[in-house]
C-alpha cells in the first residue's frame, strides 16, 4: 500500500535566525539535516562529533534562542536500514527551551557502533545517566565521561541489547542457568559508590527490597552516624527491554505496552505514544476523541496523585489518609472502567482516536464525582496540610533550586515545586489542551512540603479540566477517517467491504507509516514523558525511544538527600513520586 511522505517542517523566523547563527559560528560543522526524509517535528542539525560539547554549551547559554534543558540523549543503530545511510550509528540530543517553548534536535553521525563522541556531562550533569545507557545499549563511547560503568544491566552483562544484531527474543537465546545467576549476582555496595564509599564510616543498603523505595531500587548510603554523606543508586531491576520490544510490534500492537511503562498512569502513557506516531504520520484526531483523551488523562492524574497523597503520608507514619484517598480513587477508577472497560491498564487509545465511543451514563458518573471531590480535597487539607508533625518532617527537607532542577532535567510537579512555572500542557499544548482553562501551580522552595502542595493543587486543576471536558464534549467521530493508518469505526467495518479490508490490514500486518522521525512529549502525572519514534517505512518502529520523567528525576536524588538523616531521606523519596518501571523500562 502506498504511503505518503511524512509531514515536513517550515522554519519559524526564530528558527531561521538560529540556523543562520549556528552556520555563521560553526560553519559546516553544524548544518540543518538535508537527507530525506527530514524530520518534521523540530529543526534537526547534523553536528561534527568532535564539536558536540561546544555546540551544546552555545545553545544552552549564548544562542539567540537558549535551550536550558537536555530533554533526552540516545542513539540509533543504523546498520539495518533499507537504504544504508553511510554511517553505522547516530547519537541524538534533544533540547528544550523553557523560555521560548521550542525544541531542537542535534545528531552526530558516527562511522561505527564502537565510535566515540565527547561527553556532554560538562554541559548538563543530567547527561551522565543518558550517556551510560547509550553506551551499554549500543556500544558507543562517551570520551571523558566521569563514570562509564553500565547502568541498567549488570557489570558482567555480555553484549549491547539495542544493537540490531542482538537477539530480540529470550526464547531464541541460551537458557539462563544457575551459573549465569551466580555470575550476575548483585555487586558489592562499595562498588556502587566507588571512591565516595570512603566518605562514610559504614555503608547501608537501603533496598532493593524496602517498603520506602516504592519498587525495586537499591540505594547505597555512606553514613556517618545517621547522616548520609554519599548516596549511590543502582537501577535496572525492572528493566524488560520495552524499547527493544517496540521494534518488533506493529504500531497498533505496541499500545498495550505503553500502559505498563508507568503502571499507575494508564491512558496518560497511551497519549504520549500515539501523539508521537500521529505527528509522524500527519494524523488529525477528531475533536471528540481529543477532548475524551484529555478527560481520561486528567482522571489518571487524579488517580496517581491520590495514591501519592496516601503513600507519602503513610511513609511519614500517618496511617489514616491512604484510606480516604483510596475511597475517592476507587470512584475515579470506576469512571475509567465505565468508559474503557479497564481500570489500571485500559490500552484505550488508538492511532487517530479511541477504541470506542463514550458509553451511555459516563457524563452522569463524571458529574457526580465533580460534585463531591472539592469537599473531599478540603478534608485532606484540614487533616494534613497544617498538621505540625507533617510540617516538621517536610518543610526545609530535600530542597532543590530552580536552576539545579532545570540543569538536571527534572520535570513535572518536582520542577514546579522549585518555582519553575513550566507545564507542557500550557507551554506547548498538545491534543485539545489549548481549549481548556487551568492554572499551573508552583511553589518556591522545592522541598518535600512544596512537592506535596503542588500535587494537591494539581488535583484541583485537573478537576477543572475534567469539568470543562464533560461540559463541552463535542459530537462526531471517535476515530480519524484516515483508514490508511487508523482502524475504521466499528459500524463502518460492519457496513462496507472497504472499511473491513482496512481493518483487517491494520490489525494483522499493521499500518505502514512513512519513513521519518518524530518526538512528542506530554505532561504525564509524574513529569514529562516523551516518545521518539523512528520509522524506516515499515509496519513497526525502526527505533522506539522512551524518555521517562523518573529516569531524570531520580538521577538528581543525591543532590536532595546527601547531608540528611535516614528518616529525612524516607520523606524525600516519598515526596518525589517516582515509579520503577518508568525508570528502568
């Protein structure tokens, strides 16, 4: 089936000015990508590898448009392309300007998959984990990196899993034996901390199995008394290769996997993925589906924040709030179940819309919740917000400045608690969010108490959005009419043979998307979740990259925790709201 090319990009005056500035400063070492297809989501530059730190530093601090945040850093193995590009690997840097609300992508073409590129950790400290992941997954070298050890896989793991010649199915690999288990046993705590292990009098393993870690993650603390002098983090226990899986599933088949990237955010996960694919294919979502997506995403934000409210206070020793929170959360999940048939993992969104139309009775159920929830929020505040013990345990504990939060790539409520009024729903609206009125709650100190308050305020704003969506829900289609990529609506599949053929093709073989690359990020409950989808013109992704909020947020935890007591560290972890499958993927 013929596939039209991916949508192109017309540069804005500001983007043209930046292109001219970079050309004047760096000459042929920085040039706009011209190889077909040119990505249509943001300006993409090809940079000489040796000059990448210099270019990144210039874009961060001196360019006409300043890009304050390293959004993502990853790589692509180019060796299995239908048309060989003349290089084996590409390093990809995605940057975000918080002041101009725009993005840019830099690519470094590398002659081999073992090639080296200078580290970017001197420009952004958040590049540390990104480069370690790219090195272990693809085999690239980041010359000058301060800690080039593997990150998600064991020190003695063999191979680079995201290379194209690495086996993608465990059933095709040798059996995992007891000898393998012995070889890959967890490393000693001192190895995780490295030279910093000497900063304490003794080492404490906090996790990987501990109630306060909220998942399987291992914190190693170098302690002097109960004071944490150094903190090391060992992640990867939940790693299941979801990006590799994305290269084997059709564009539709991958949707259920997205629910499980952050298993408490459901449809909010679907939205990040389908938005990226829709941008790549130029799919326009009908207004009814766009509004319903917003409503369901905000219901999942409420579900997430209610769980946060209960577990945060439970970790501080306050036992009763979680029972109140779960009472309202069950109402939220009941609404989601009425609409989608599922509660935690509905897998409800589809390319171009949703799996089905909104059912009878949904509006009455939403309306009933809208009536009772403001009073319940008041009850939460009355019992918790001014509680002197809660304040003593959280105010002034685990704070971070706005500048450091941006530098480390922190997003979501944790960023806004530090005083940065950045919310992608408002700053760079996607879907139907531009049609809604809501405020962006912020605080100033970036401590545990402020992180709690921001999330409490966000629940109020989510309720405002849900109320507007229910009141203004448009009529019409719930799936786009472009059956080249989208599933036809059920009545159409049952009514005419053309629609039935499209349904059969898109469900079995899957739609064949145009070659190209697209990145889309959404304001998920825990922060910005982005998908970079790379197509080589097939029915599945050539490269599936997932930028999760927890990966960047958790990397910054040593800044917040070092110098605190163990009890205060528990408060910081509880206030931070991370989830391990999102970090490990």
